[in-house]
C-alpha cells in the first residue's frame, strides 16, 4: 500500500461536498448560506465562526461555498478566499490581502475595472501610512516609518475610500471575503490582520467570514488599542457564531464505522462488546472530542493494528494506542515499567509502594486528562482498578486474561509493543503516520518539531532518526503532489532542526541541515523540470528558516546545469543556471530583510549565512551589519557564541574523539576586526547576565586572540 493510497482512505482533509457530511455541519452551513445571501445591510459586516482547532471550521467554509453556488445566479456572491497563514512571517500582510481581493475581482464575469483601479490605489496609499495614524477605520500600514505623514495624505485616503464605497454600492453582486486559519498566526500577525479587517469592515456590499479559535485570538488581541481582546473583537465582529460541535452520537458513529473497517479481520470471540463499552466510556471517549482526533486515532490504528491482529486483544490495543497518541506520558510509563502494571510485584507487602508509584506519575498528567487516563488504566489493568477502588479483582482471572490476549497478562504484554522499537527509535508505522500529514504543512511541521525535542538514549534526537529513515521514503511512498507541501514545512521550521546534539562526535559530522538537504534534493529530482523553480520559490518565500534557505540554495548552486559536462552530465543537474540565479536573489533578499530587523543574529550557523551574503553581495554589507550589531554588548556576546565551532581531540585509545567548542580568530576576521572588541570582551566576562555558552565564547576569543602581525 503506497502512502498516497493510505492517505485517500482516511486523510485528515476538510470535506468539500455536503453529501459527505457525517457530523451535522451541512444543515447549519445551508441555513447560514441562505441567510447571508438574503440579508445584506447597506454597509458591510463581519461574521465570525468560532471553534477549537481541528473542529471542522474549514469544512464548514467549504460547505458554505457549495451552497452559495446553489443560490440564484443574481444572488451568488463573488468569493474572495484569503488564508493569511500562507503569508505568515511577512510584514506586508495588508498588501497580500488586497492582492488577493484584486485577483478574485479580476476573475469575475462583471466589469469591475474602475473598482479594481481604485482598490489598487487605496492599497498603495494606505501601505505608506504608519500604524500610529488613526483615521476612521484606517489602521494598517508599515510599522517602521520614521516620518510624520502630511494631513493631506490621510485626507486623500479617506476620500478614496469613500469613492470605493460608492463603486461597491453600484455592484450587482455581493463580495464575500473568507479568512481562514487566523488562529495559526502568531500574536503580532493576528493583530495586524485585524487591523486590516477593521480598516475595510465597513465597505458596503462586502461580507467578511472569519474562522478562528476565539480563545487564541482574544489572547493575541489582549490590551490591543487599550481595551481587552474580547472587547476589541466585539467592535469588529457584528455576527458571531459558535461552530456547532458535532453531538457525541455523530462522533461515535464516525469512530465506530472506521474501527469496524480496521478490525474486520479480527478472530471471532476476541472482541467483547461489554468490555469494549467499559473501556470506551471510562477513557477513550474523552480523547475523541473532535473529528481531527478521530482521524488521528483511526489513521494510527490502520497502520499499527494489522501487525498484531490475532495476537492481542483488540479492545486493549485500541486503549493502549489511545494512550500512546493522546497521553504519551502514560504510554511510556506502562512500557518502561511493565511489572508495575501486569502484577508481577503485586503482593500485599508492596501495595503501599505500588500505590505511591502509580499516584506519583498519574498526578503529573495534565489535569484535563487525568481522570480519563486513570479510568482507562483501571480497565486495561484490573489490579490497578482494585487498588484505586474502581473495580474488584479476582486473582483466578489471570489465566482468562492470557487466553483473551489481554495486555494485563504478563505473558501477552510484550506483544502490544511489537511496533515500539527501542526507546527513541522511529518505527515504520510512525514514519508513515507522519508522512501522511505531508499535505498539511502546519501539522507536518508540528510533528517534526515534537521529534526535535525528544532525546534518544544515545544523545541524538528522534528527529535525527526520522530524517535518516525518511530518506528511504522519498520515492513512490510520497505522492508527487505532496512534495511542494513538504518543502513549505522544511523551509519554514528547518532552522529549529539545527541542533548541536545531532551533529555527532566524529571529525566528519553530518548534521540535520545536511540530512534535510538530501531529502529536498531527492524529492526535487522527482519533480518535472518546469515545476522545480516554483516549488522552491514558494517554500523560500513563505518560509521563515533563513539558514535552511541559504544552505539549500548554496548546495543547489553546485548542482545547477552550469556545472554540466563530462564530470556532471546534464541529467545529473537539479536546476537550471538561470533558475539558480533567481533563487540566489530571493534568498539574498531574505537575509537582508532578517538583517534589517536583527532576527538574523538569532539564526543558526550564522557564519555560513554571512559567508553566503559576502559571496553574493560583496564584503561591505555583511561587514557593515556585523559592526553595527556588536555595538550592543549583549549582541556582541551572542555573535561570538555563534562563531563557536565544534572541534575534536583524540587520545591514543579514542576512536570517535572528544568534542569541544572553539572560537578561532580566523573565522571572525573577515567580518570584524578582533582588536576593536578585545577590551570589551575582557570586561564582559565579568557580567552576570551572560549565559554559560556566551561566557565560554568570550573566554575562547580572549584565549586565542593574536595581535596583527603574529
């Protein structure tokens, strides 16, 4: 079964056709669409659909689109879809908003040339106003503008806005602007977006449909404009709706239908309906509160259960996999201390010790999940149920448990963990599950970031193991259409994968940056020549990982067709020479942008970025930037820390060597005169506010400093 086939079975994608609705959203969407197309006030208004993440907000929007098209032709609105998350990390969110508005109007079958021209002019004028200028419904614009605009500029914007309003009143078709995934933005971007919406919310004949998690947005808008986030939201949204969460019975039907398909080959007699009801109601039910969580559980089971089918009790397996996904702390405790759960230490003299052990870690579980975890454990491991007073324990049942292939039987327990490789390893099942999220950059990135902070016993992270293993899956297992989405993820969060613990302890370390490069190049080679540039441009443009962008583009330069020849035949090239030049220009612009807002200083492997900057733009720019940044003592300490490089020393009996970090003057000299900072570094070593790595960098610099001529 290829990954593409697996994804089509139970992919976590928003529904489009209301006929596929299993959770009761279609009827709500139909009524709302009817109301919106019939009831339009003279001025524009804002509708908000509130719902937690994963509750189906995008599905509801898709259903609305469907019903809008069923309205009479003269009532069908012009749809302007805008997803701000695709532009996350970019300052000019307002410009992207107006660009999308203009693009949608251009596809209409109605002549809107005059309206489009005025909106384009309005967007250009407003973008030049600083955010500190407050005129009626105008609060968007550049953040960093160091001049006071003339009053006439503000008056011109207001006048033009009134002209746009008159044009909109003449339009026979209504305009519906949908804004999805707002709660995926960072707080500053959420505030910026609502500034955009506030500035145009009163345009006549325009309806704004916003979807987001209300709690997330209120927190982001907290104390915005001097008022609470909730009050600020109320001033913008005229018609709020809470997304009608599916009733429990609908969620149950969805889950049970998928479980029946997964469990279809289970031997008769193993599935006890009464026992299933107890396990489900005491624990599993708590964790399947949204359609997305049902998808996550059933996707996992569809991969993991076939490997143990007929060898384990299916109810217990569903229960233990529920814990693995939604309460990994509990799962890891069970797996690590089997005797504490299966009863091999279950004697009266150790009862108090066992109760202390169980209560100590269960009380560390998130309070919202604690009761469900305890209830599920009481069902899966009856001896715990007796200890906690949840149910009676009949010792003779142990033979029955073994016959029923229950997890509480010491003899059967290990079978439940056939797919659980040694601590820290990545199973094939987990790789497939993560890759199945490839079409959703947000979730795919989130899962990789989780692996990046999970340590293995050998000191590496689980991300290190995943990147190594996933190179085996860059062929047909990954659908061709999923490749651009994977690029978006890696170019967005790739810099957070650069971790020193994953660089090894040898003289020739292979870090996660090199692993990502190999994955990207393997996937890039599968794309047609004509689509490679656009896929990379999209990923670099929307991504926030500066070093990753620099690394990939510089490595691609070695693989462009300008190097084609006897040593590198044309088929081995990855990108055209002209396309490489475009990518270099794009990544240089990102480096300059990061330098302007000083975020560049926080990038990993800064020396490599500066070297690339130097190669593409000459010495002046990076040298000027470095000398400007180090005027601040804290920035100077950070910069020196960035220039620390791993080195190795060997003894006669060592093979791998011992890693150390050293700062060499030669690496720093191309960008900064070491003598110009020597006295400051000596003073800074006494500063208590410095972290240990920064103190080490300062001392290394002083220890290895050599005056000019030596």
